[in-house]
């Protein structure tokens, strides 16, 4: 299992970063599920990040181990195109993944479309990174840097 796959399997919350059309940044932690490196979550359509996604379809996902010691954490970073799902098949697929991850199913897909109170969102990866660290000769942390990973479209 790669570092990126390990992060996806063991960390249940992601931070979704978006920006408004005028560049105002916004960060939101969400419970997520994944299919490969594609990330799914549900949110109210009036949430700031939901409105930003509706406006420009851009998102940046960070998933990281915040319990790790200083300079020893692992992270997965995904630049993505994001959107609300609207097809019944896509919504059901995402809800099945989210339900399996939370340990109980979502029974009412209609709550996630039309006038329902929630939407299901997807972040489809454009570029993926993990992190690594430079250390000095004593093993002390110097800096964190990103390692690019391949996006597999299949």
C-alpha cells in the first residue's frame, strides 16, 4: 500500500479548500469516502464551500495525520475539479461509499437531490502529492516538501 492509499484508508476527515470568484478563500473539514483518489462528501448546498464549487468547480483537498509528531506527519494533497452530483447512479454510488465508511447506510437518496437538504459532492483529481521531509545529519527536521504522484484516470 502506498503512502497515499494508507492516508485514504486510515484518515476519515479531509479539508476542502475552495475560493469564491473574487478569490476569497474558504476551508471546510468534511467526513469523506473515496473511490481510488476521487473524494466524495455531503454538504448543504448553501454552505460557503458548496457555493464556491457551484461558482467555479475548483477545490483543493488536504488529508493529513494531525496526530503525528512535529515534522513527522503524512499528508495527501489533491488539486481537483469539484461538482455536486446530480445523476441518481452517481449519488447512489457515493452514498454507498459514504455509508460503508460511516458504518450505516444512507437510505434516502432523494434527500441529496432536487429540494433535498443535502447534496453529494465529488472532487475528481487533477494532480496529487504526498509529503516528505528533509533532515539534517542529526536527523532533525529541516523542511517539508511535496512529491508528485500520478493520477490514474481508470
